């Protein structure tokens, strides 16, 4: 019996001697672990129960006991050193908040998922010797003395709390799973979260951050607080609902958000008193968040053998985009290519033609369901002639203001709107005595006093061409003089060799007012300040000009035009010409002409641009009504420049001051080429004007004291009015051009 007890004692001694005992250099750490129990919430096992680590109660912590522990909670235990904690290699959670630890070696804790080391004396995360750990998802290192924090090797992090340090550089590269970030009260001047698209919460209160970009945060709702920084720009166009606070940033200049949030954010800007802050969605021209692309081209099948690369493009084709109750319009550029970006859903894309009876479109529309179908989704459209339609159009407009003694530039756009190849001529009538032609491209085929003429051939269906010309305007010292406030009259007419189905747009007349100093960003109605009642319900034409007066090239320019739908038919809008490539978006009554990547220079020789378009007035307008239009011009992230308001009045031709037939006889009537004017009584004629049935000025003879004939050969067939201004007033008569 004694021999048995001796052997038992000997075996126990040998077993104890062979057990690996963990040595702790910090008695407070050792004491906290030894005193762990099911009731003091210090250690958890793999059954998620609080337990005593010293299982055998021998007053020592053995390796076998440490391996049974999954979580340790060592808060506020006056611990200075964590030496020995590395033996707990199965730990998934370690919390030693509120201690005095400055460095330790945690490299052995490769299973660690949560690390809480707040309120210690850590100056660098390197002092913890944390190895790259994809399992680590939670880190709280707040209230330490960190000056930089590089978390790029901990790619599994979802939660980071690093507030109340002295951090100047926070590296969050590769943290694609991060959902919550708290970095309050640091010294950050920048915060890059471009890799963290799953963020839900960001609190970066009280730093020195100048720019925040959350445009890549695309999953679920997103809330952030960035108050009390030095923000200048904030990018939150991400397609998500955003709940955020940006108070205490009086230097804020620009906020980019989704269209749906514009009103709310503008209201917050006003509440905070940020009078110098611009709010819009123009930091990008695609929807925020996840988006999908529908792209393709549109061509006209010239030879009825199916559309191919050799066929001509259909410029500025309009597309209607609808998704249930939501709809909008996109107008492609001059290349014939289009690219429409949309969000998830079922979208119907339908080509919309100015003259739908002229062409057949295949397919008539396309239905695309995202994300079911791949993006980009490519759909080309092929147009073929429907019957025979001859239809030309001409538009003349100035590309800069006319000033006495300076050069003035003009663009003459002519287009084949029909479905047959066209040839013909263009005639420009102008006041030769008040200006001199300096250049034209191409040069006119013929030139005479007050008239230039160009021939054209082989104008393809839907093709547009441009004639540019430059005039030097007379100075006040010239004879005749041109002064500020004078009116310069131009009329251009396009004539087809085979007739025209819609002759009213074969004439374009402008009345240009001479100015002195001028705003380079302006809007002009080409029809002038007055149109006749017969023009109501037809197209009026506008030119919006802009100029980069800054000190750096403008990367993007947006011309936003809010259309008064009580006066205009917004669905009728047709872009005519832009100085640079652009495309058009229409949503409700908002029309945006987008010059993406225009990179408009700032030097005076190259810093100008323009866009011209036409739109129909409502047919319900009556004599005496007015219609007005202005535009906002956005240069990159700057405040919009608001143009003047162009106002036009509907007004019948003035009442006659005397009976035309008592003083003049015009013949022959009808006339082919030259209209003769005989004077019956003494009268001093000052000028002669000819108007078409729409009330548009088509011919003007400004100094007509001795004029007896007017050349009307360039006019299209139809009814016209001749108006004579004299010392006895004005009067007019009707004549017919064959």
C-alpha cells in the first residue's frame, strides 16, 4: 500500500514538472487571468461561456489551459505588459482597454478577429507586432498616441475605431469589407475610402480634412458626420440614400450629390449659411452608385441594303428612356453614337424623330432589363427612307457679339432634314455698307453688293454642313457709322433644285443689336424681340454663348436650361450646333447640354463656346403674349453663371401710317427676279424691308433713298410683304414670288 502511494506522488511530481507553465512579466496581467471565473466576465471558452482559466486551480496558468480560451477581457487592470499573452494562440477576441500598454508582441495570435486596445499608451500599431491577419474584423485603438495608422494588411476589417489620437495619415487601402469607421479628433488632412464601397457609417468629426469622396460607397444606406473640418469639396453622388452632417465647415465650396438629393442638400447648405457653396450632380455624368450602359450608333441606310459602316450617321438622334413611371430624354452627339447610363430596372429605349413620317426605324425600340442582361448592352438603330421627302433647313447665328469697329463671327448651318440627296444654293443678304467681309469658309461661289451665295451638292439625308464667315463692323467714325444700339440685319435663304416640302425653315433672318461692353455668357433669341402671331406654334431659335474667363482650362461645362412649359413644348427641342462636341439630357422641363471633357482653354483666342437649338412655342400663345428664356452655365465645380433673359413679344406688323398705293406702285406682281418700285408722290424713303408670311425679315435695303428695284430672285416661292420706311411713316403691301 505504501509503495502505491509513493508511485502516485512520484507520478504527480513528474506530471507537474512536464506541464508547460506560462510566465507573465506583469503581475497584474497574471493576477487578472488567475482570478478569472464564470462570474467575473474575464475569459470565455469555445462554448461561449465565461470560465476560469486556471482549471486545475494550482495557481499557475499552463499552456493546455490557455489553449482552451477563445476570448479575454482585461479592461482596466493596470496592465503595463502583455508578455505571455502570445500563448493564447486560439484567441479570437482580445480586449485590454484602459491599461498602460505601450508595446507587445501579438504576432502569434493569428486567429484574432477582434482587438480592443483603447486608452493605452500605444504610439504605433507596429509596437503591437500584429502579423497580417485576414481574420481580424474589428479594431478599436482609440485614445492612444498614434500618429499614423496603416491598416492595409488587415483586409478583413469591417469595424475601425481610431478616434482621439494624433493620426495624420490613415491608410485604408484594400479594406473592401469595411462598414464602420470612426476617426474623430485626429489630425487628418485627407481621408481616402475609395476601396471601402460597403461603408455604412463614417464619423470623422474634428479633423483638418479638405476633400471627402464617398462616390464609391454603393451598398445600402450611408450616414456620415464630417463636421468641424476644413472641407472645401464633398462628393456623395453614390446612388444611395445619404444621411450626413457637414456643419462647421465654412470653407465648403462644392458638394456633388445625386439628383434626388439636390433639394435636401441645398436646404442644409442654406441652414449652415454656406453662401459660397455650389451644389449639383456634375462631378460625373453617369448615375451615382451602380449603373448600366446602353450604347450603339444610328445610321441611315443610303442604298437600302441594310445599315453598314459605309452608311451615313444620323446626328443628334433623340431617344426616349422610360422605366415604369420614370422617363427622360437623351440626344446623341454629332457622331451618331450614343451611350445612355441607367440604374437597375427594365428600360425601354425609343428613337424619337423630328419628322417621323420621313423615316422607318429598326428596331422601333429596345427593352433592356438590368442587371439580368450584360452591361454594356449594345443596340444599333437603322433608319430607312419612308416615301420621298425633300426638306432643307437653314439657320444663321452670330457666335460672338457685334461691336463697332471689331470683327464679328457667324455660323450658317444648313441641313438636309429629308430622306433624299439634295443640291441647291444658299444666299446671304446683309448690309454691305455697314460691314466688310473678311473671310468665309468655304468661300462663296458668287459675291455682289449686299449678297453672298454658295452652291452645294450631294447633301446626304440628315447631313449638316457649316459655313463660317467673319465681318468687320463699321466704327462710329466710318461712313455710314455703326454705333452701340444699332441693328444689323442678315437674311439667309436656302433653295433646293427640286423644291421643298416645308419652306418656312428655308429662311433664317437675324436682327443683331450692336453692343459695347458685353457679358461673354449670354443668350439670344434669333427671331429677335418680336415675332408675328403667324409664327406661334413654330420653332424659335436660341444661341447660348459661354467663355472661360478663369485661369485654368474648364474640363466640363454644362448649360442648364429650365424650360417654361406654359410657353414652350419641351419635347420639340432640337440641338442645332455646338462649338464643341456635346450631348443633351432632358428630364421634365430641365434641359442640359453637356460638354464633357471639353477642356476649354482660358486664353482669349480659344476660350469661347456656344450651343444653338430650336424649340417650338405653345400654339396657345396669342398676340401680346411674351415668352422668355435664360440659362445657367456651369464651369466645372464653380457657381453657375446666369445668362441674361431673352424675351420675345408676339406682335402683329405695325399699323400703316399711310396708304401704300397712294405713294408707290410695285410690279410685276407676281414677280420672278426683280421687283420694281415706282414713286407716285414726293416722299423720302429711308429703308425697304421684305418679310415672309411668318413675319420674318428676309431682305433689307438699309439706305434706300434712290432705290428703284429689289432683287428677290433668291426668295422661295410664296407670299411676301414689302415694308417701306419714310419721312411719312411706314406702310406695306403684299406681293407674290413665283
